[in-house]
């Protein structure tokens, strides 16, 4: 099976029933798990999603997602070289809404030769990556 990078927005959509992408994200997540894909993410993504969930919904929600991530997803550390490349990419882009976390994900994916991501964030497709779609024609926008 292929390797799929898991992004903050995908984790968020799966976790939060009120998120506009929840239905399709939950279906995609089930497909990822059932099809046996190699799921990976970075420590920056884990930090971002846990901070977001803790702030908006409390520690219990953050802990539940963290347990699911630990059971199903390999967490890789962002090296100082990838961090530096991400910071340079943000400044070079001149875009206020492009984060260092996003750019660190792009750098990690390129370095690891990963083409596909579980995300609801359009920045990934803008940077040449594919978005994982569940086993139906409906996917993320």
C-alpha cells in the first residue's frame, strides 16, 4: 500500500463533527485504515492539532485523538534542516496564510518521496501534492 501523509486539517475534520468536511474526512479515514496504507505525520502536525483541540475542546478530546494517532500513524521528527527549509519557504512565498507547519510538511513529503496527503487544506494541491480521496467519487474540495 502507499504512504499517505496526515495533515492537521484532516485530523481536525475527523475529530470535530461540526466541521464542514467531517463526513467526507471520516469516510476517507476509514478507507485509509481499512486499506492498510502506511500513514505518517510529523511532530509539528501533532503539536499543531493537539494545541488546537486542547484550546477549542479540552484535554480529553486532544488525548483521544493523540491515542488514535499513536495507534495508527508513524510520527516523524522534523529535522533542523527541514525546519530551516520550511522557514525559508514561508519567507520566500510572501504569503501571510502559508504557515511554517505547512511548509515543514511539504519539505518532509518531498524529502520522503510522499505524493499524497490526508488533508482538507488546499495548500497541499497548490504545492503539487495529491489529496487522498475515499473510495467514492466524492472527496475533499
